[in-house]
C-alpha cells in the first residue's frame, strides 16, 4: 500500500514519573459517543456487549473499500497484493498484541466460531464415551453449547464447576473435579456477568500437570487488560474483535502449533487447500487450513487499526482507568436501597450486574433508555449462571476506558428516577 494510516498519538500530558492520558480527548476519538438518544446525551454502558469504535478504525475499514478492495491470497495484481498485505498485517499485529506466533493464530469471525473450531476439529475426533469436559458455572453459552453438541456425538459428559458466594471460581472444587476422565477444561478468562477475572494461569498449570487440554474464552479480557497468552500456558485461546474496538465479524483462535497441525479442517473450500483432485485433497498449512473462503478482509484491516489504537493507549493504562470508573460506579450503586450487585470478586472487571427488588430488569433498561442510558438486560447468554444466582434476569452496566465519571453520575441519577417510577 502506498498510503499509511498513522494512528493519532494518544493525548498525553506529563505526570509525576509516569505517562498520563487525557481521557476526555480519548473519548472524542469515538464518533458515536457524541450522539443523543431520545433527546438526551448518550450514556453507553454496554461495552461488554460490543465496544464502540474509534475514528481510526472506521477510517481504516472505509479506506480499504475505497482504495484497495480485492480478495486475499489469490491475485498477483497490485490490489490483491495490497489487500493480502493488510490482512496478514492484522494477523501479525494481533499476534504481537497477545505475545504469540502469527502462524499459530487463526483469524475467524469471533469467539463463538473459534470455540466451535476447537470442538469439531480437536474434540470431536478424540473424545470417547466416559470422557469428561469440564466447564465453569460462569461460562457464556458459546463456551457451553459447542461442548454439549460434541458430547452428544461422542458419549462424553459435560460437567460444571461451581462458584463461591462472591462469584469467584471454587478452586478446591475445580482441583477435585480434575480426574483422569477429564480430557478438556473450558474456562472464561473474565465473566461477562460477574466481572470475575479467573486465575487462568494457575488453572492451566494445574490442568497441564494432569494432561488436560485447556480452552480459554478471552472475549471479556483482551479488551480491558494486558493479556500474555504465552504466559497463561493454555492450549487454546479465543477472542472477539468487536469487543476490543474492532469491527464485528472479526476474532481469532490461538492454538499450540502441535494441535493445529494435528487438527482436520473445520470447513472446506477455497484458500484452505494446496491441491484438489477427485481422488483426494491436500490441505494448506495452519493457520490458513482453517480459513476457508473469502474472509472479512475489511474487518480485519479495521481490527489491525484497533490493535494499534489500544497498544498506543497502553493496556495497563486502560485497566487502571476502568478500575477507577468501576470503584466510582460500585460505590454509587451500593447506596441505592433494594439494589443487589451480583459478583463481588476482588480484581473484577468493570462489569456490574444488578437487580432491584420488585422490578424487572427489562423495565429498568427500557426506562433508562428513555433517559439516554444504554445498559443490557436479560440473561446475558449465561442461563446456568443466573439459575445459580436465583434470578431470572439482571441489568448489566459494563464500562470501558472511554466512559467518564460524569456519565456515572448521570446513570445513577437516571436509575434513581426509574426506581421511583417503578415503585
């Protein structure tokens, strides 16, 4: 490509011995956050659902279609070469961001696809009757249902590990459940409902001692803290791009090279082959073996820009900012009569699920929307967890670094108003 997309330098000012960021200027990078809803300034507290996009991501995606739209890895003309360079460049950036090798990173549509890839290409050919797949009570459906489908076809069993009262994983119960029958352990790095950050490095170390393969769902972790996949020591790590300021329909699966080389393709088609004959097909090397068909090229160009943006801000800075916002929000909510917060684990992510006595979460969210406040209500694709919590639904306010203390005050004010309206 003859045109570069320089990332605007984060707005910094000198701090005492440390780099300091002007978060007000950072917020201005996000066009959608400037709009109004129902005549009120938007307060977007639904980043666990999807993250907002900075202008540089939107512009990078737009520029792909305007200047070098072509398919990847197929054409030798200039546009094809530029598209391939940009697509593979995104893989390289993401690999560096996660501290993994680029040739161990499969680009895909997101965590759901990534986990299904492991389920059908790794687990399905290997599991047998009597084998056990361990999951935790806090898992998103994307880290439960694929294992159930594979278990039905292989005779394996899916077993949950329970939680402690504060929403942390019961580590004693987990260790006790790691019997010789367990072949695979699937665990969220961070809960999308409770905000619990699981000790995945310790969990994977314990599993590895017992020969158990580990799958970590990193959807809610990668956007909010520095993640070193190599240090975690898992076998598979899945993530979603749209939660980390990237476009929808993007994500990745990291896997140990020995697993990728031993796994058959999940989907068949173009690009994932070396040679096709009617008497047999020779498949491509990983990771391209698992990337059949035309990918979301523009989306991955945008994801590459998102990685650049987050890297420039610094994940440690992002985590510190979100801790500060979470402390403010939690303190305010604890002052509201009849409000119950679910998940009080130490070192939790900036996710607060709550319920108010005598009210339905959908009613709360609907009335908050009229005040310009966007929160999630429902079961958050975590039915088994809410069953354990003893509630049908909750509201969830999830923060990101682009939120502000003023928004928290506006949200709390709106929530108190809604509380009075609902009695």
